[in-house]
């Protein structure tokens, strides 16, 4: 893994690939848009999910560098996924393209964020200052950021804590009902990106394996 990392960093420098703060924000903005959110809202949710936002930003910067390197190396070397490829992938992986019509949740709200954190750590504990309500939420009526949070959270677990109406809120996912498979046209672009990413990763792996074979590697013990 050390050799792989060194070869990767050398290739980044060799190809003169960089990513400034403007490119990084633009990349994060595209991720936000793909989830139906603006940049500010998406960053707010990420901060709630990750205690260290700077760490998330650095990981995203590395991902951006990797994508730019891949684009430069694989340009003209990948077969573009066609309609038939997309349909075959869809038919073989329908379980990846499902959504729930309704989601049963318990909502916990408090003015004190630590109270919710304590509850998430020990759900059976009686925590003061926390109100609870049980709801059945309809997917089509949810705003994009809430839909993102709920769909990203597994049954039997808590969502990250977020702010709403001047208080802290989190949901416990009790159940997801009316699971339906999204239509091919709705996920066509997502499948294309997934397939091309898989082909890209395979090409990069082979590319760096060839570099490793010709690299002058000295093992110091």
C-alpha cells in the first residue's frame, strides 16, 4: 500500500494535477445538486454527519485529484457504456434501485444537542428535555435534505442530529414500507456513472500495476 501511494503521488505530480478551493467547492456543489440540495444545505448536513468537516473536505479533495488523474490517463482508452450495457446492469441489480413509499419514524427533539447524543448512545435511557413523536412520512412530500438523510439511514438506527425550528432533531427509523423499484429511465444516468467508474477503476489498477513492474523500488529494512 505504501508503494501504491508513492506511485500515485508521483503520477499526480508528473501529470501536474492540482485542485484549488474553487474547484473543490464546485465539485462538492455538484454532489449536493445530485442529491437535490444547494451547497450550503449539503455542507450543513455533512457537518452534522461528520464531526470533522475539514476531514471530509480533504477526503473529497483527494477524490477530486483522483478523478482528474483518471480523466487524463484513461482518456480514449475506455469503452463507453451503451444502452444495452445499462439495461443489463439494471436487470441484474434491481435491488440497488429501490425506494420506500412511506417511512415509519420516531422523532426526538430537544434544545440540548447533548441530550440527543446521549439518547443515541443509549436508546433505553430516560433523558430529560427530549420530546418524542411517532410519524409515518411520505417520501414524495419530503424536502430533498430530509429525504437524503432518511434514505441514507438503515432501519433500526438513528439519523444524524440536525437543526429544525430552532431545536435539535433526530429520527429513529422504525420501518420502510411500500418498497418499489425505480424505473430504468430514472436511474439510467446513475447506472452509466457507476459502470464507467468501474471500468475506470479497473483500467487504473492495471495502469499502476504496470508502473509498479517498471518502478525502481528500494526496500529499506
